[in-house]
């Protein structure tokens, strides 16, 4: 971890809450895109109903959005690596 003027660290670790939210969200998104037939939609309340609607009417958009999200995350990781080398 680098230090800025005054000895303060300029990279801070994200809270465990955000790590958990992001991992669970991407996990659920993966489940919806690749295995939509195995999701218990009625048990998930409004999220399940919304997910079922998206799977039934916009599955191509969901799949494209999934790969776009991964592409953006990989791109920002590579960009951060380039910035941190300097």
C-alpha cells in the first residue's frame, strides 16, 4: 500500500459488508443468467418476481449485461494495475 503526503495511506480496504454484497449479487446474477430454471422465484418475493420477468422477457439482455459487467470489472482492474505501477 502506498502512502501519500503526510504518511496517510491512499488505498483503503473496503468494508466486509460491501465485499459480501458484491459477491452475492454477482453470484445471483450468474445463477439467473446460466441456470434460470433452478431458481425458486416465488420464495424470493419481489426480487424473484422481477428476476422471473427479466428471464422470461429479456434473457438476451441479461446475458449481454452479464458479460459487459465482467468486461468492465476486468478493465478497471487492469487500469488500476497500470496506475499502481507508476
